[in-house]
C-alpha cells in the first residue's frame, strides 16, 4: 500500500512557487540576454564577415548550441532529480547557468583574440543549455508537488512564468542600455552589463532555493524506497507514448517563441530597417502580458479540458504568422506591437498549461526524468534550429510566406502530440501534497 504523501504547509507552498518562479526567471534572463545579443551584437563581435546576414546566421548557430546541449542536462539532471531529489539538483543547475552567463560578459571579442572568442562563446553557451536542460523539469515539480494536484495547471505554471519574466528583464536591461548609451558605447561594452548582472540574480535565486525543503512527493518516494534505479531506460521502456506526446506538444510553442521574441528583431532591423528599440519594446510589452496570462491560462486548464485548450491555442498559433508578417510590412510600430502582443498571448495560452500537460504524461517516480527528456529533446527539433532556419529560409526564398509555412508545420506536429497525450483525468494518481489549495 502506498503511504500518504507528507503534508506541505502554506509557507512551504509559497516558497516553492517563488523558488520555481525566481530560478527559471533567472535562467531565462540569461538565455534571453544571449538571444537578444545574438540578434543584434554577437554577429559582428564574434563572427565578423562581409555579409551581415551571414554573421547573424553564425550567431544564431551558437544560439542553437544552447538548445542542442539541453538533452545532456535533461539526461544527467533528470536522472539525478528522480534519484537524489529535486532541491539538490536545482541548486546545481542554477549555479551552472548563472556562472556561464556571467563569464559571457567577460569574454574577449574576435578583435582581441581572433577565433578563440567564438570558441569560448560556444563553450559557455553549451554550459547554459546544460543548466537549463536540467532546470525546467525540476522547477515544474518544485511548485506542482507542493500544491494540490487538482490545481496542477496553476501551480506548475510558476516555472512557465520564468521565460517571459526573464525575457522582460533581459530586454528591459538591454533597452535601457541602448537608450542610455551611444551605439558605439553599447557595441563596445554596454551589452556586457546585461550578462554581468546575472551574478546578483544567482545570489538571490540561491538564497530562495537553499531555504526550501524537498518536495513532499519525493520525500514519500524516498521513504517507501520506490526511487528508480535506471529512470532513463525505464522511461523509454515503459512510457514511450507519454514521452512522444510531451515532445510533440512543445514543438510549436518553441518555434513560435523563437520567431516572436528572437528572429523578429533580426527581421525588423535587417529587412524592414526599423529600429532595434521598437522591436525590443514590442517584445517587452508582450512579455509583460504573459506574466499575468500564463498562470491565468494554467488555472483555466484546471477548470476545462487541458488538451482542448492546448489544441485551440496550437491552431491559432499556427495561423497567426499569416497575419503577423503583413502587419509588420506596414512598418508601423502600432502594427508591430499588435502582432507581437497577440502572438505572445497565444503563446501564453500554450505555455501556461504546458508544464501540467507534460508532467501528467509520466508517473511521479519518473516525472523529473520524463519531463526533462521531453523538454530538452523538443528543444532540439523546435527552438534550437528555429532562428537559424528562419534566417536561412528568408535568405533562400526572400519571402515571409515560407516562414509562416514553417510555423504551420510545427503546429501540425503539436496537434499530433495533443492527440497522443492522455487527459488530466487519466494521469497517474497522486496524493494531495498540500495543506491548502487556496
């Protein structure tokens, strides 16, 4: 007989939510700072060349490295999270990503050390990806396993708020620097400030996480001796359909996020000759909306069928680029703002319930491993190559239509994932780990 899950008090529940939110916000601040810099600075600083488009493609190649290295983090830290516990692993992932980002701010450029600059940038980007690959699954469980399973959509959304919060903070810092400094100053040293600030954020994140107890669900698993010995092989052996569904549902949101927060900056500056500040402002406003909408959509998914909500949002996300690019072609900031905000609202409708939808595909003893594998493997086929493909497709075909078709294909993949996914009502049983669901 399964023993009762240890109860979590209300203070631990709030701390878990804050720890999940603050940690992922920090790590996505790091990732977003890199993404924005890759679109605007890194091309000529680390990969100089005669063609700005080629330099940008090289910079986006290092952006992809951060996604390609995520499966390593998912494999290593996902396994450790199911064997050793959620809290210990999340401290390590926080340090790994934060330190790598801080060091990026100290890197010499190509002008100083030649090709070595690009090598060092790629290595640190790799470390960022490994850290985030192990972070997401644990951050989701940290908040959801302290909360009421009937409100999993809301509690798990704490980790989902991290990307818009981090994106808002990173782009805000870069926007302030762009306004406060001349173009030459920002290009020379101003961009480094955004990366160096991660040191302060790491200290805050560690302070929160070190004060937190292990999740009640993992404590129960440890007490009953039900920890898996080989969680990775067990996931591939016993939960293949859940893994495939969880991977597919992530593809469309990852591609959308790359388009509407990363590539849009390149498209606006290089194709439409609009200012970088206008693009950053639109992304910041859209991200601010997501801060509220993601937990709202997560909570909504607890009241209605989670898969149905996800399906509707996926279809809207696949269609929106066909409206978005004509809006951009007007070169009107109001049109750009409308296009980006609507896109990120749709993304919030996907990303808010996504953590709960993915974790429900796995049994609780394999949940860290399964969720991490799904998150990181989807990142490889979705977010990793998206900015590079967007740039390459635009260079090869010269029209936005092929970019919109790419998003449409990603949407079809995610629709298949929703069809494969189990309903919330069919998820593996779990005892309420919280004292209160309020």
